[in-house]
C-alpha cells in the first residue's frame, strides 16, 4: 500500500523517467509542444511500455503492451498519470496472414455486461480492412455505450487506436553522437 502512495507522489511531480536518454531498450520521442513519449522494451521484446509526459515532466499516460515473438501487440493496459488502470485492450489477427483486424477496448473501472449474453462488452471496438496491396485502412470504431460519443467516454483524453504504430524499436538504433560511449 505504501508503494502505491509513493507512486502517486512521484507522478504529481516531475517523473524520474522524464529525462531518460535513449539506449538499446529505451527511445524518447520529443514533441513540438515540449511533451515527450518514452518507449521502453524488455530485453526479450515481449513487453513494450510507453510513457507520455507533459512538457513539465509529469506523467500523463502509461501503456504497457504484451507482445508476441514478432513484436505484435497481444494486449495492453492503459493507465492515467496516477497509474490507475483505465482500459485494457485485446488485439485480433487474421489467421491466414497475421494482419491486425480488430481491437477491443474494455473499461477497467466498470465492467459492462451484454444484457443478452451476460459477457463483458468492450466500450470501443475497432476494425481494420486491407486493400489488395496489403495497406491497412483507417480504423472503423464502434462505441458500444448507448448515446455516448468518444469524447464523453474518454473525458477529453486523446485515446487513439492503441496499436504501437510508431514503435521506434522497429527501426535501427539511433547513432550515438561522436565522443559518447
């Protein structure tokens, strides 16, 4: 319990990871508004953690992805800046070619049950199609909350499809400046 209170205290101030430097398992993307996104992968590539910080270094959003051996996301959990779980996401792939075809996002704070089946329902379901060249379409999103818009559900938080499209580890490691070891 004390650990949780300690984490909340760290999150309200400048997060210790805000000034992290790039390395073999860490990449930092600096944005024009001064905010940063830090990507950190586990040495076995089965976990990818993204942290988004404000320009002042306060943690805004934390997402932890569980990946398959090909670095495709299988699931993720999304936390706010105080590290309270907001959403969990499951990913679905086409068996014939392994292409991502669906994301199901569930609200971690309130279990929503389908009144007809009694099964948990996602708050948002995203599907993808592919053209004849294998290029993925823009996502089609279905919100399952009656009469709700995405802005209502996410309370102004920018919640895009949670596929780590810009996973910087899919590219070669950045070159180190001369004289640095």
